[in-house]
């Protein structure tokens, strides 16, 4: 049996979330990191592909190269999920929250400057 | 802001043109049409043409290659000088906010850059044509970059009143440089001195300025003072624009104690370990935010837009914009590859978000790529000189 000298470090027993909400959120995180890694390469190869100046043979080779890059490196596969609930739809971009969480927080006065609409 | 000026300038000219000098000329021509008067323009053009032609006839050493760019340069430089003169004339203007200052500064730096760019191509002809230029440049190079000074003297040499124009130019350049540096340091007091010779717009006189404790009378004749309490005092204090008075009270003597030796690496390591072992969980929201700021999850306040890029501020702008020198080696001179790379360089010159190092890496990536695909290019009959 092991004891732990708690001391002052356990004064605040807040709920610490050290895991992602679900596996889909984890996969989305991985896609974002990969898109960041390969961003420069992708933009350069696309610049070679999308112009009318270079010869077509070179462009075909560039096509094959970009198709050979890992699939998760393209930014199109990133989905802006809700940060707290991982909801894929109904997410407001500015707050990165889904509409349900947004309403919850706003009604409990946790969002600075957000009021219920009234006019 | 600097690059927004370029954006406005270069959207007119198509990016398919291959010569920057030509682009400068286009911009200067458009400038000319806007700013100079009709009767000055043909005079100036005739003078430039005469000067160029006589030099070509007289100076046998000047090569055919140089003579054309020199004439182009003098043409473009002439109209550039006109624009510059107009700018200088318009310098003594109501300057009421920082943005106008920055715009003026960037406009002027663009004009100097136009001359600077045409300088390398025509430096020999400049020296042969205007011998006084370099002598005068050495006399007035105290704080300015010598390249800028040489460019300014070359610019002034094409004007009628050479020495006066040059001294004016250099004075303005020095002022602008001091202004930028003062702004960078955030030194408000010196900034005031620098802007002292610029006219400042006055606010309209405040109407209806009642004295604070005026006794007002009701209908029944009893007077009352408007009791505002402490809010009035606070409002008055906020109205004063400078909270810190300019004159020192001299109550405390300036600190002269020494910090001691700089904390060594071991001391810092010890302090770090101590903090790690002692405080693990944040006790409140503030400590949590401090922890997040240290980790990099939270921005640092006051918000600094250039938080990772302090070194980039010291990189001069011409390294960002004039990237053709990287195209000299490793790429062919003619052909579709060159055309493509010139477009890439044009795009990079308009990009304010990349560092110079990143731009160079971009270009070197393309160099390696085209080297690898040499055989494909030769198959497609592309010139690989």
C-alpha cells in the first residue's frame, strides 16, 4: 500500500480532463497536426500543379507526388468540432463551441458580453 | 502596412512582366500622371533623354547593355524624383494620428527603394555620369545606411538644385529613421520632440464650459451645488492626457543599488526545480492562467502581435521584397521554369507573414525539385541553361 504526501497540492480538486472527449476528436487532432507538418510541401506541389506555364509531364508527376502524401495531411479532412463535446455540427467558429454548450454557458453567465437577444 | 503599399502598386502591373525596373517605371509613370503638372513633365523628360544620349555618345566605355538600363533608370528615376519632391513638399502637413505617419514613412521608403533597386544595374554609369555624388555622400552619413545615403545623393544629383535637395532628402530620411526608432522603443517624450515641427490639428474649443461648483438656483430661490462627489475628481484626472507629469519631483533619488552577479544557470535550474516540487496544482484561476501562459496555451497580455518574431523586426525590408538575387544561381535564365520562379518570387515579395528564412527555404525547395526533375524537363524540351 502506498501513501502519498498530499500537502498543499490537492487543495483544489477540480475535474481535470486529461483525455480527449472521444476518439473522433483524437483523430481530428492528429489530422490537424499532420496538416501542419505537411502544409509547406502541399502548397508547393500544388503551385506546380495549378499553373499553365510548366510542361504537362512535370505536372503529372507532381499529381502523383501529392497523391502519395499521407491522406491525413490534407487540410480538407479537418472538421471544426466542438471543443467541449466534440459535436461535429452546429459549431460556432468564433467560440469553437457547439450551440448547446454555448447556450448552457451563456445562460449561466459564463460568456463575457453575451446577452440574450432582445430588440 | 509596407506590403499593403506594394499590393496597391503591383496590382496595376501584371505579374507576367519579368523586369522589376520595368515595373518601377510603370508605377512611376502612373505616379507621374497623378502628381506632376503637364508643363514640368516634357521638360524633365527632354532633359533626361538629352543627358542619356550625350553620355552615350561621349562616354565610349559605357557598354550597350549598360546604356539602355541607364536611360531607363534615368527616365524612371526622373519621374521617381518628381514624385519624391512632391512628397517632400507635402511633408509639412497636418499629422494627427499614427497611421498617417506610418503611411508617409512607408511611401517614402518605397520611393527610396525604387531608386535603390535601379542603383546596382546602373551604379557604374551613375558614378561616371555624376562624379560629385559619392563625395557628398561621405560627408553626410552619420546615422543612415550608406546605401540609402548613396541612393539619396544619386537622386539629388538629377535635380536642378543638387546640394540643397540632397540636404533636404537626408534630413527627412534622418527624421524618419529617428521617428521609427523612437516608436519602436515606445518613447513618447522624444516622439513629441520629433513631431514638434509638424503642425498639429487643434480640437475645437469646448463650448458650454460651466465651472464645476457653480451654484444653480431652483424656482424657490434656494441655491444648490451639483454634488458630484468623487466621480468629478476622477473624471478631471482622466481628462488630463498625461498622468505622469513631465517634471520630476525629486523626492526620491534614482536607484543605484547593484543587482549583484547575474543569476547563473545553476541558480535558475535550482529555482525551477524548487517551484516544480513545491507548487504542483494551481490554487486558483490566476495561477492556472499563469501556468497556461508559461506553457504557451494562453496569449501574453498586453497582446503583442509579433510575439515570436522579434528578430524579424530588424531585418531590412529590401531583403523581403527583392528576392531575384536568389534566382540567379540554380535556375535557368529563360524558359517556363524561370517564368514560374519569377511568379513565385513576386508572390513571396508580397507576403508579409513569412520570415526571410522561410522565403529562402521556399525558393531552395524549388531549386532542389527542378534539379531532381532535370530529365523530365529535358524530355519536354525545356531550356535548362
